[in-house]
């Protein structure tokens, strides 16, 4: 049906370790739970490819995996209509599906690590203040779906010791001595279950990435969780841009920060639980705003 209304989420195959992918698949799920029709569309290359590159990509690409516990059907070509609202992440260049109605979801700050290419008439949403570009968006509304992964738990082991760390999007930062020690364990690329095991074995976790949920997961598992500073001048500036960072995590390893992280760990868990519920409300607002903008409702 040419005028069929739906939401098409342009994203990668399911990954339990990629926060942006988790957000986008959960968005499709929540939209379907609310009675909307939402489908996933497998993202294409985000860098220019010649004819041979495209052929190689088509031959070697992974299947479009989904989470069997989520309601995330895969879009077919006929599902893309003039009424479809297509949701692109900030990494996707331009409008590859030539959609008439485009939403740009800022899951990470555009331009900080990758260039961006937005259209003139796009509607913007942000995963948090840290991801926004107010000079372009005018101040995007929030759209987030934070979840506590059930793999993480504090096993209260009496023999915790040592350091583990994560690099991810903090790869440009100078390394600190604590993570350069021979016995320090890098957890990048591990599964959630493997990370939970390391977090319960170690006493301290360092994250070079200032925006990852793994800082909270490490704290849930009982680590003293520390973000290696660099992007912001102070905790206050960091937490203002990254709301879930208010509790349970130290910004740097000063004594006052370490005390703050340890003393507010329980509050952090309560805060994330509250934000899980708030996230569903941001999806409801997303539906209201996009329906009014694109479908004149």
C-alpha cells in the first residue's frame, strides 16, 4: 500500500555490546509495543565505496541478526513508502533510503569522532545532552532507552583485587599508568557475561570512554568505577551533559570522586531504574512529535 504509515529504523544487526544498536532495536520494539508499526532496515556502509567495494560488502556482510526477545521485524523494500518515517543514526551519511520523512537520532556527538552529513528538513532527537548539536538542532528532544543488563550483579567476592579497563571511544586519550600495568585487564570486545566475571574479580574499573553504560555496569557488579577525564573540565560539566553519570561513577581518581562513586552506588541503581521508565515516556513523546510533524496529526 503506497501510503502505508510506519517507522523504519536504519541500523546494524543486533549486538549486545553496542549501546547505539541496543537503543535502536529497543526503539523498534517499544514502538511496536505501543501499537505502531516499526521495522528494522539493515544499514549500508557509512564510508564511500566504489563498485568493487559495494560488491565485496554485499558478499561478506553479516546477516541482519535480531534479538529474539524483542519485537523487531525486518523491513522489506515494499515497506518503504512515501509515508514512512525513517530513523537514521548520526553516523549514517545523508538520506540513503531517499525517505520523505527523516528523523536523525543523535546517539553520540556528531563530529567528535566521525564527520556527519545531515539534510535540510530532518527532525532531530538526542540520546542525551552530550550527543546534541544545539547550533544545528535548536535543542533536540530526548529519546533514550537505558536498560540494566541482567548479566551484571555483585557477587560480593571477598578477594577482589586488580584493575580492569575499557577503551572504546576513548582511544585518542593518553593512557594512564593504572591501565598500563601488566596485570590490568582490558575488557573491550568481551561478552556481558565475561565482563561481569572480570568486574567481580577486580577492585577498580577505568573507562576511557566517557559515555558508555559499562561504567554503570561495572559499579553494579561492585567495582569502583572511574571515568578517565578528558572531554570536560569538571564533574559538573560532565554530568550536565551525561545525566546518568550523576551517581556511582568517579570522574577522575581524586579521593573525593572515589568516595562519591562508592557512597552513591545504590542511588545510581535506583536512578537507572527510574530512567528505564522515563525512557518509555520519551518514546511516547517521539511518537507524538513525529506524527504531528510528518503525518499532520
